[in-house]
C-alpha cells in the first residue's frame, strides 16, 4: 500500500476510536466498559502485582488528584507547534510575500486562547461552602430526578444545591458542576463555564488557522514547483502522471516536520471541532456534561414515593431558550437575581 492509503487508514482508526469513546462514555454498562474490565482482569494475571500497584498509583495521581502535568503538556504542545510554525512556515511564507494578516492571525488567536486559559484555570468555578450553600440551593429548582432536595455531601457535610456535584479531584462541591478539566487543572462550574467555552472555541480556531496557513503554503510550493501538472518515473522507469499519493510523499520528503505538524493540527482541529459542537449544544440547551451523562444513564429508577409501574422520565427543566441559555453561561444567575424575578 502507498503512503496516502496507510495514512488514511491510520486517521480513520484514530477517529473511529475517538467516536467510540464518545458514544460509550455515557452508558453505564457499555460494550467498551465491559471489554476494558475483562481486559484488565486478564492483564492482572500476567502483569506483576508490584507493577500493577505502581501503575494504579500513577493513574490515580494523574486523573484523581490536581496535577500540573497536563498543563505543562498543554503548553509544551502549543510551544512545539508554534515553534515549528514560526521557524518554518512563517519564514517561508514571508519570503514568498504572503499577506501579513493571515500569517499573524494564529498568533492573535493564541494570545486570546492563553488569556482564556489563564482566567479559566485560576477562576473559582463556584465552590459550595457552608456559608453559601443555603443561598445557592435557591438558585436552581430541584428536578426530582437527577437532583433531589435534602441530599447532603458526605465529604463537605453541606446540603447539595441543585445542579451541584462533589469533585473528587478538587475535594469540594461545585455549583452547576460540568466536569473537571485536567488541561486547565480546574473544575468547570457556574463561574467559569463561559470562560471555558471561549477557551475551547479559541483553541479550535487557533489550530484551524495554523492548519489553513500551513496548507496554503504547501499548495503554493507545489504550484511553484509545477509538479502538480507534471509526470514522474516509477520504480520500473516508466512515466506516470502525478497523483495525490505522490504529492503527499513528495511534500513529506521535502518538508517532513511541516507535514507532520499539519497532520497533527488537522486531527486536533477535527477533534476539538467535534467537542466544540457538543459544548455548544450543551450551552444552547442549558445542560452540563454531568447532567447529560446522568440523563443518558438514567433508566429503570424510581423515587421512593414513585409507583414501580410508573418509571421516572427525565426532562430538562433548566432550558429557557437559546439566547437566555447563552446569557446564563456568561452571566450565571445569583440568589439576588432570583429574588427580583
């Protein structure tokens, strides 16, 4: 198989695995979860117990405690991409007399993204404390399905407001809890959900801008070399028309680091773009990731007072229309605003 076919197979495999993880993430007893559980049981019979304990401790420290490792990795990846973009793509494009604004656009988007990143990582997501728990409990109504009145967090020993959840990583309850993001090393809650959405959108736009400028540069190089309309000699010495696989191989051999970076940012743009669409859907419908996952897993449960022949049906009672939902993301309601209403 040629280079392009192998690359497309690899790209399809990565995208298929990513889609499978997204589809199975909200199911309690999914095929993926059962497969991982069985695989871990089989591996536990082969892997030494000491290595298992070390691996479990490392995974616990990475994903169940606050750590700056993913923040460092996040910054390192951005530095690597923009270092390659600056020293290879920007310099070549400047010599080829590209317009300055498209070349500077990735840097402008990067500045905005770093600002949103710093604000989101340092902001208080909406910590529920004993002093504000009573007032926060009156901001949102209890739906009686996902959130029920009177539940007390066993760790924080406070009554949990509606739409709140205890984060085991931050070891605190968060109002309108969405999820804990390891990349910003902070919970996403009522007070920083808007910043996180801007961070995500700016990160996607940054990756897309880098991919667009890099693609334009490589296409310009191919047009200048006139290889697009030419022929080449194959291994048998026969002339063959230039096709896409040959163009990809030619670019990879001529600019290996640029092509590798382009493949990475294209894949990153696709993944982030999908996540952006999901996050916008949650924002438009006034849902959190936590609520979306719980609503998908919900089924066959009953409240103590609910007859067993009448299963509970989840309904999102927090949606107020697209524009009001978006306003709530960037300007979360407080107890004072609720009293005015």
